[in-house]
C-alpha cells in the first residue's frame, strides 16, 4: 500500500513503518503547505490509499465518505516521534484486518 504521512507528523516517523508498504511524507512529495482538500486530491491522483495525520479536525472538514482512501488519525498526548511510534502497530492491526473505513482514530 502507498501511505502518506501528513506534514504535522515528525518526518522520521516514516522509519517506524518498516518496509512492508511504500511510505512517503508530504514533504517528500513536495506537497508542503497544501490545503487539506488539495492534498487529498493529490493523494488520490497519485495512487495513495492511506493518509496518516494527527489533525483531529480533518474528518469534520472534508466529505471523506466519498473518497477512496482511509485516513488514520493518531490521537496522542503530543506530536513527538517517540509517542506516535507506539501507535504504528495499532495502525498495522487495522491494515491487516482488512476492515478499513474512511476514518479510523488510533489511540
């Protein structure tokens, strides 16, 4: 799967995802500063299936139920890599279960 990490996440967090999937950051793709709607369109146009963010407001800003992607919202006490890396295994549990919804909150 192609997974995109939001620019609000630490860039080095992509190292915690292993090599099983194709992991990119928004900065890697040159999409920094894009508004959410534009970013989601770029993702779809470029074959991404998963978007990972800490933006808890994103599900309320967009019509996500219409999009062919899954958005994982990491809900943690802070935005540090060490904290967020602990949530990556839970994200993978959802991926391997095959039960993907439009928005999944991980805490």
